[in-house]
C-alpha cells in the first residue's frame, strides 16, 4: 500500500480521507520528451508571454506548466489520474506553494482550471484528439480516458490547442457550453485568447539553432510578442540606428561647415568680405 493510501486508510472514522498534495504525488511518469523541438517550443512560449502576464497579474499570481502533470482524480498508481499538457497557463494561483517549487498541479487542492492547454503532436494527433470517456467495469476498475475528453469534460479548460510540429498546423478549440468547438482563425491566421490578451498562431523563423515553424503569441493588435533575446537585439539595433543618425548629423554639419569655409575663400578671392554680407 502506498504512503498516501496508508494515510487515507488511517483517517479518523466519519472524516473524509486526506487528499494528497503536489509533494505526495509523482512529478513524472518516466516518459521521454517526444522530440527535440518540444523543449524549445515551450521555452519560446513562456519567454515571450512573460511581460504580458505580468501586466495582467501585477500581484504575480499565475502559474505556467511545461510538461507537468495536472492531477484530476485519485488512482493507483497516481499517474493514471493525471494528464500532462506540453504547456498550460493557470491564472490567479501562486507560482510556488508554501515557498516550494510546484511539482505538479492538483485540481482537488486548488479548484482553478487552466485557461489554456497546449499539446505538441509529433504523430497524427490521435492521442491529442482522443475523446474516449471514463468508464467503470463491474469490479470498479477504470479505463484511462482520452486527453480531449478529460480537458473538455473534467478539467473544463476554456481553450485547448493541438500544434502539429511536423506540418506546422494548429487546431484550437474553445469550450462552448459543455463541448469544445473548433475555432476559426482571424484575418491574420491567428486565434484570439481574450482572457490572456493575446493571439496564438504559427511563425516561421530561427530559435535556439532551429529554423522551422513555431507556435507563438501576438498581441490583440497583431504585434509579435518577442522573447528576451529578441527584445535585447531590437534594443541594440535601435541604439545602433540612433548612433548612426547622430554620426550622420555630425557629418552633415561638418560638410556644411566645410562648404561655408570654401564659399568664404571664393568671396575673398573676388575681393568681397564675407563678414560684411
């Protein structure tokens, strides 16, 4: 019997069992990252949206998960009661719990669903689109439900995206009532996510030594949200442009002064005092 189950078995009679928290649940199921793009893809999303979320949450109360488990039911083993989106965002929760780094996100402890969950599909998307419902056998055993069904019916995540890393295609779903409806992109080819004050779409370019298509954010006016490196590079380019403008102005001033000196010399050669003009 696991430590958690043992604690539950020892709970006083008539009281609910002690539900485990993030320190008592596994932080990994031992699976490998699916591909070399998955980690940098998470980084580019987290890095570029930081300033936007800091504006939305001046108190710092939000959390971002990258391939972290979201526990939604107690099972044995515990991992069967969790899903691990490749990237997700939860508003109005502390980034750390009692000073500790989060190991997972436990719905029965915090009750706030993520606003957005993203999956990076390296296959045909069958796993990410799986709508198999939870079913109970006569003996009480359960079968593992599909990701899509859990996000839609149990976690009730308002926005769910599937990004196909090989083709660069993006499917985004919005929870309308009790079901997901596939969203239609706007005129820029992006999907607005109003609670986050951003649009999400596909961008082609270089990041971390990989040139390909990436999932990225834009603001609601269509401006690309930059990573820290991109912001630093832009600031450097602006500084260089400003320096070049100063140098050009100095060159123009020097050229004008030289022209004035030559004109004065010509006037003197003609017997005209330039100071008298």
